[in-house]
C-alpha cells in the first residue's frame, strides 16, 4: 500500500459501514471470551480498526496488533 492509502483508510475506518460490519463479524467467534481473560493477536492489523472494536468488547483482553508495514 502507498502512504496515501493508509491515510485514506484511517479516515474512513471508524465511520464506514463496511468496516463496522467486518469488525462485528470478527467478534462472533470471540463471543464466548467476552467476560474472560484472553490474549488476541491481530496479525496484519493495518490502521488498527479491528483492535479498536475489540477493545470496546473485551475488558479483560490483552490485544496486540502487528503489521509488516511501519506506516500501518
């Protein structure tokens, strides 16, 4: 991805319906862990939209984001 792509993605990621639906879909398999302690790795986290969604759900979760690109 180019630098402009990361900036554009970061601008819309919190408000675009697509990302909201994607993040909600990712929470389905984690539903049983909501009240439990868990360590979650978001490999290829990009600008971190999924991490934000996960932080709002699991108060006892340790969430780590990792991306190959330093721009992300």
